[in-house]
C-alpha cells in the first residue's frame, strides 16, 4: 500500500522565490497535518485539516505561509516569499480519523533557501 | 516550561546494553502518549503507545506516570539497528506534540 507521498523530496531555492510543497495522504485518511522540523525547534505542527477543512493554523509562522486542501487526496503548503530561515524539513502526515492519534508521515521535503 | 522535554543525548551504548529514556510533559490534560522512532534523514514512525499500566513490546517497555507527568522507554539487549532518535509524543484531542528527541547510538 502506498504511504503518504510528498514532492519534491528536495528543494533548493533563492530567497524571495515562491515554494510549493505537495502532499498526497493515505487513501481514506480524514486528517492531514503539516509539520516543520529543524534542529533548533524540533518537529512543529504548522496546520492540520480534517475532512479537507483547516481546523487549526495557529502554528503557521506568518502570512508568508499558506496551506490548502482542495480535495481528500491532495494538499499544498506554499511559502511566498521564501526566506533563509524557512530552511527545514517539511513533513506531511495523515491519520485515519479525527481523534485517532497514530499519524503516518511522508518522507518529507528538505527545503534549502539560499 | 516546554510542553515535552527530553534529554537530547546522544546515548552511546554497546550492543546488548539496557538503556532508558525519560520524558516530561507540561499539560496535565494530555490524553494519550507515544514513542516514535526517527532514523537519520527519515520520517518519524510510531514505535509504541504508552499506557498507564505500562506496556511491553519485545525488548521495549514503556511506562507512564500521570501524577509526575513523566514517560519512560526502556530498551533491553540493544541492537545496532536500534540506533535512531526516539521522540516522546503527547496527544491532545486531535493533535500531537513532539519532544525534540533523544538520540541513541548502539556500537558493536
């Protein structure tokens, strides 16, 4: 069975450019989560969706970050404009149902902003 | 106080050793607790849940002390393949809060 799929796996861009990260959750999972991981701050929840609806975006660092989930099988996280401090690994995770606590993570996107 | 605190390590142990990791959490209303494992440059994966009564899965034993807001993970007979970062995870209603992890290095 396919797990959570993320693309691209690696992204190197220059400061000021727009970055779009993509995620396909496991089929049938109703909740989707976007995380950012850095050495300094660890794994931080940015936003999560339940049944395609954003529930909590309090972890989104600032207005440069936005996330959408147009349907049950696709979500994007966009950074515009990107800054060097956005460099991190961005993980997408999904879980079978609201309240179900096991989350299945994708392989992550390693973002470097120069 | 950080929501979930762990000793970052690294813990360097020889094969066959027993090693224990601890974790404390700040939110007394937390509902569920887990240990996730993250290999280098990989995604986190669920290792095991943590129950108040304590639970065991092969060489791994997890324990929870709600009164002290303390979680532990014990690994017996360490294997080289146990080398990874172990993340303590505390769950609210529908989100997880991760500790920064404890790195374990098992050497031959």
